[in-house]
């Protein structure tokens, strides 16, 4: 039986092989956007979402409900978003995907 590769290790491997991930700079960071799990809304926490910022490009890891709002609150631009990675297919990790697909079709988003 094979063991699954841990998700973040796989993400780092993909970014490294694509040439996107080099030595970290002071601009590179990992931002926790949402840490609340489950379907019941909570006033002070959003559903799972994390932003990996590498050389000003934003990679979203999970897209729980409200992830786009949390990106804006963190001061991250949707134009800088390069990819969305989903750790697993539970609704609290995917509930915000539809909002990102709507933004992807905006003319100002396609220009970048």
C-alpha cells in the first residue's frame, strides 16, 4: 500500500519544479485566512483558506466560504491569484470556489 504525499509537500514540489519557488524572500509569506471548520457560520472566524504568497503571486490553499473577502482583508489582490489548490473535497474547503470562478471571467482579471 502506498502512502499519500502530504499536501503541502506536494504543493512545494509543484512550485519548485515549475520554477516559481526559489529561495524565500521577505515578500514570500503564508497567510492563514480562515481556520473555522464545519458548516455553521461563526462571526469571528472564516472557513478554511490559506494564501501562499511567492514573489507577489498568490496561491490559495482551500477556498472555504468567504475566502475572497478574506483575501481582500489581507490586502491581497485577486489579480495576483495564480492558482487555487484544494486539500480535500469537503464543502467547508470548497464553498468559496464559485465566487472565484465569477471573478476569473471579469475583463480586468483576464488582462493579467
